[in-house]
């Protein structure tokens, strides 16, 4: 039971780290973008921008996954 608690704690720490990295990456994308991300995605339905943002999120997910796996 002690091992389960330790594993759960480590998993929650990596989940928190991943969420922080995702939020930070999205914040950076919105700051360096010359246009409004919200307007482009919601109003103009810019699929290319959505694909770029999804690619960044997948890249960060791979990095976090590699860090967890070792």
C-alpha cells in the first residue's frame, strides 16, 4: 500500500508538471503570435493555426513522457 501511495504522488507531480508546461507553452504562443489566437481559432476557424498549436502540445507531451520514462 505504501508503494501505491508513492507511485500516486509521483504521478500527480508529473501531471502537475505537464499541465504547467502546457500552459506555459500556450502562453508563449499567444505572446509571440502577431494575431489573436482566440479570434483566429473561434471566429475565422483557422485550421492551420490549430494544427500548429496541437503540434506544440504533442511535442511537449513527448518531452514530458520521455522525462517520466527516463
